[in-house]
C-alpha cells in the first residue's frame, strides 16, 4: 500500500491554518444544533414533530456532499480544487444564519414555522457545501503519517467553534443583559444576535483558510496502487458506481457511523425538551415560558462543555492512537460518550443540573473521536484522485441514520416513551455502546502498514 509519504510534511500551524475555516463552520453548526429546536418550537412546532424538521439536515447532506466531492475532485482554479466550494458554502450559510431566527419578519408571505424550516434547509445545504471539501483537503495535503494529527487539529478547531456557538446566547444574556424572552412567535434577542455574530465569524475564518492554504495540483495526487482497478469514468453516474465499489473498510466504518450518528441526532433534537421536562419539570406543552428558555440556554451551556472537551481532547488523540491504535481509541471514546448520555436519566431536578456538565465530558471524548478517527482510518483506504467523492459518499453513513431517526424518533417519543424525551437521550447512549463494539471489526490496513514501516530497521 502507498502511504503518500511523497507529500511534504506540514508544520502544526500550517495544518492549523488549513483547518481554521472549520472553526467558523462549526460555530454556525453549533448555533443551529443548540437553538434550532427552540426556534422551531417558538414558531409553533410540537415536540413530536421536531425530528421531522431536522430531516432537512441529513437529506441535504446526503444529496449535496457526494456531488460537491465529485466536482471538487475535477476542479482546478486559481483558488485550487477544494477552496472555491467551501468559500461559496460559507457565504450561503452566513445568509441562512442571519435569516433563520428572523423568520417571523416574513409572516406576511408564509407561516413563520415554514419560513424558519426553509432557512434551516438553506443553512444545512450550505454547511454541507463548505464541510465536505475540508475533509478532502486534509487527506489531499497530508502524508499518511500526519493524517491522524490533521483530523485531530481539525476536530480541535471544530470544538472551539462549537463552544463559541453553544455558549454565545448564554453569554449575551449573562454578560451583556440581552433578553431571553420575546413576544409569542418571536425569537429572543440573544439568539438573533448570536446567529448574526456566528455568520460573521464563519465568513472570516473561511477567508483565513482560503488565503493561508495552498493545494497540490491534481497530477501530484495520483496513487496507482489504489487506483489501478478503477473502471473508466462515466460522468456524474460515477457516484453510484463508486458507492457500489466502495472499499471494505468504508463499509465496516459505515455501521459504526450509523449507530454513532443516530445517537447524535437524538441528542441534538431532544436534549432541550428532555431537560425541560425531566430536569426543569415542565409539561411538554410549555414552549415559551421563562423556565423553558432557561432550559434552552442551559442546553447551550452543556453543549459548549462537550465541545470544549472535544477541542482539548482532540489534541491528545494522535498520542493515544499511537499507543493503543486508532480502533481501540475510537471504541474507548464512544463508550465514554454512551455512559455519559445514559446517566442523564439520573439528573432529576435543577439543583443537580451541574452534574450534566460532568456527564458531557464523556460525550466530548466521543465527539472528538467521531470527527477524527473514522476519517483518519478511511483516508488510507480510498483512491487519492477520488478523495472528494468518497468523503462525500461516506456522508451517507452520517445522513442515513439521521433520516431514519427523523422519521421514527418523534414517533417513538410520543408513542413508546409517553412524550418523555429523556428516554431518547438514554437510547442514544446505548447506541454509542453498540458503535464501540462495531469498531473492533473494522480493518485498518494503513495503520498496520505504518507500524510495519516504523519497525523496518535502518541500514
């Protein structure tokens, strides 16, 4: 197997600059994750329908990412092959961030709920346009023995951006006195300002990466050993053919991703109603009271905690993986996250809400590993000239479980859990344990090749 060692090793700060745009992307994504359910409930959505609205994200990701990956593999401009796509995605995502919490301004044309859902779709599609090329850029520019470091630095920046996005509404309220309540059907001022600030940071961080990063021209990325069995190109239909002939390692990782992202989707969608009901003791019909918004703000706090843990822990992942292996590292982290989510059930009042921050440490470990380890393993198993399209196709294993959850999650909360969203969080923890078990069966050939290389004696 070729280990791409002909590529020049990059310094820590070069890798940092290459991934810096992900800070802004994830800041916007975190604002969405922590506040979209609250915004949609403010506009009138029922708790059992939330997961249906959240289907927008995975459906757009499933469609957009493989297409963007396919075309970015075949693009070469003055900005390179990947940078034009995440720059365009950033501009569109910033527009969506500004408009979504202000959907009530457009009620003369459509109900605010549907306008808000439409802007959510714009945001999600744009995030996916920006996100996919970043994954491929790390794999393009780094030799095999730096890929774990590259994806770990990327994950760390994702964590920093997510902390900023998750905590921003709380900070604007507690430090700057912005209101957490508004008239019925109107999003509070602290959330509106948070989304506007997030849009600004998103654009600025993407521009930093565009200016500071260079890319290898396509001919430098050829890898005959991985590409010799590929049939000739047949245009955009290659995406379906590539899906059919995906490497074995990618299929094995797909099952791990399915359980992982089904669990994450449950956490993002149902944490706000789960805490409002189980910890704050509010009825499911309460969607706008001061206590409901207090619970919503606290969701931002604990989401910030797991993202902060992720940002810090991600920098340790290369060292842990070097000691115990990438698969064992990922399994350990997923298990920690599963235990953390299951233990949410033990917190039953606001007096002990601080315990949730401790439980989020495990979730942060899992999140760091989910954003780094599968991609580090995958990058060594796919052809270099198809890095973009395969990274996009790999997104199917992220979006499919979210789509399934979107259809069944709300139904299960209503009919199997008696409207108590806390059980969706407990179930998410169980699924992370399942994902950890599946990691054991993944074939990470590149890791073994790297170990063999290190064991070759010098002459």
